[in-house]
C-alpha cells in the first residue's frame, strides 16, 4: 500500500514545517534524504553520526557540546524532557553533559535558539552526505532566543490527530475540543438531544422504527437479545429508551417494561405508540442519574442500549440503576466501544463514498486516555459523544455494587454477513464499534 508518491524534487519536510512557524524567511532547502520513502529531508534535518559511538541517528537525537566540540547521541546520554514552546513543538530533549558538567539541548531546539553548531560556525560535523558544504543555505534567528516556558502538563498536551483528520474530511466533525468529565454540563447534552430528537425519530423511521438502525439490527441486537435470554414475566427498566423500539420488543416478548429517557419528544413518541397499540409499557421522562421516583429493588433487569456515551453523570446513573435492581438482578448495557467506537477512533476509507467496506484501509485511534465529551456535527446537528476508558467504566460499576459477569464484543456470523454485506462485510467482522456488559447486582451489605 502506498500512501504518497514523492514528486521529483521537493523541499525538506522539516524546513517546510519550520517555515510555517517562522516569521522570518526560513529557507526551503531541497530534500535529498529519505529513510522510509515517505518523508524527504535536507542535510540539516537528516542524520548525523555520534562522536562517541559512531552510530547515525535522526538529527533531533543529538546535542552539541561547544566545549568538547562533540555531537553526542541520546543513546550515549539519556535525555529528560524539557517543557518549552518553540515552533510547533512543546518540548526539547535536555541532556546533562558529562564532559563539561553543563546542560545542553538537542540540535532541533538549538537551531530554533540560534545555537546549532552550523549557526555557531562549526562545519565539520559528520553528516550522512559528507562534503561539500551540505549545510547551505544558512539561516539564523535575528537574535538568540529560547522559546516560551511551559508547564510539564501543558507540554504533554497533544491535539488528537483523529479529530484533526475528521475536521479535514468533515466526517462526524468534532467541534471545539474535549470537555473533561468534571466540566461537562448535563443540561447541554439534554438540550442537544431535544434538538436532535426529531432527526433521530426520522432516521429510526426510515430504518424501520421497530427494528432500530442497521447497527442495532445486525450487530447489537442479536447479541443483546441472546444475552438477555427469556424475558417473559420479567420487570425490566429500559434506561435511556429513546424511541422505545427495544421497550416494545421486550414487552412483546412478555416483559413488563418501564422506559426512562430525559428527552421529552422521545417520551411523547413512546406514549403515542403505547396508546396506538398497548403493550403495557410505562414511559417516564427523567434523567438516569435521578430515579428517585422508583423504589429500591423493583426490577429484575435493567437494559440500557448505547446510552452511557451520552450520560454525563454516569457514576450516579450506575448507582441509581443498582439501587432499583433487586439483588442478583442483571444490568445489561451496550455502549460505543471505548477503543474502537466513539470519537477517538476513525476509519480511513478512500474513496469515502464507496459502499465496499474493504476500501477502509485501517482504523486510527488516538489519545485513548483523553476522556470526556466532544461536540460532533452529525448531519448538521450538534450531538455530544462522551468517551471514557474501560477502566473508568469498570471502576464506576464496582463502586455501584455492579459486578461485571461478562463482556461481549458483537461479531456477526458468516451467514449474517452474507445477507447484509453492505453493513457487515469487512467491517463488523474486522473490528467492533460496540461492547456489551452483563453486570450482576451484588447482594447489598450494610455499607450500601
Ligand atoms: C443513542 S440514544 C439510544 C436510544 C435507545 N436506547 C436506542 O437504542 O435506540 C441515547 C439515548 O440516551 C438518552 N439520554 C442521554 N443522557 C441521558 C440521561 N442522563 N438520562 C436519560 N436519558 C438520557 C437520550 O435522550 C437518547 O434517547
Ligand atoms: Zn530541512
Ligand atoms: Zn552515541
Ligand atoms: Zn558539554
């Protein structure tokens, strides 16, 4: 697979980057080296040889000791991270020099500062090219400088590349940046759902409203229904019921279902359907983090289908769900997969309009530990996607007295794929966008 065909002659990758960040006339030197046939570089930004071990390495892996006139690599002297904002970078490598007992920095940073050995007039460095004069043209900042100091935390912040790519390609385009768990506002996610609900109801309608969208029909539901088992006679809470398709499905199998959702138009729609063709369902508008209108221990089963990625106070919601469950009752919930689903993952697919899923090259995942919510543009509507790590969910469940008894990652059978190639072939059998947890309510001890 080839990502990129290099032009005959082109400027150096790093020169181009630095020029974008440099107000003065940074030179675009010709690229003469490549090590991976992907990135082409000039001699300033190619490789050097270490004065100590003789090995050649990437230029930014070296420091220059002006006293000893030695270029030492990071394998011979282990660097620390020095937080500093310069060009598009947020740190430099900081070396302690055994020869002169001083601190030196890598020559990427020292070039910015104006203290690169070539800028200091030292020309006899061993470069990959050797003679003659590989370092032309010369460039130096107007005066010596050192960039802006940063805290360690600031220096370790990195924009999620998946978000950048999504913005470039307008695919569920992230708006703004991640909002951390503690800063997320429940009222904002509720407003977004109120606004989105009409569109959601039409998507559901066009996808055959009582079977759910293709993800539900072909991927989640077969696995979810198997995990639920026989539901006849069970008292079930459908937590975050949406248009209520699952509530109706379970009720038609004999369950006594209560559906809760905080979006008013969904509850109105569910009630309208219940009046049209009664199945004995009760629908209540409420937020999952406050189910105080429901008594303790009244449900055999709580099901929640792709909802937690929308719930701000998920820890409180788990506590409430646990409270309304009877001892040994089950909590079965699906969610966008913490690794492969959600906003931090992205399928590279070229061309993007192809319906053949194998034209997805690969999945990109970035910044897994950056938990929180991000606004996404979904068909012109703003919706929140909240991504958390597996560890955060597992911890919150434990604190709510819910013990994970099984984790299922839905995977369709070859026969299912044959019947639904557009959605399943080389997609749902290649990675999973969803995860389903079965949890058991631990018998409450006196502490709960
Ligand atoms: C992706 S939809 C899934 C709906 C339904 N379970 C289904 O499978 O079609 C997420 C639902 O969660 C609801 N929701 C989000 N946060 C909620 C909260 N804090 N309390 C109650 N409902 C919430 C939304 O209104 C929306 O209906
Ligand atoms: Zn260069
Ligand atoms: Zn070395
Ligand atoms: Zn030194």
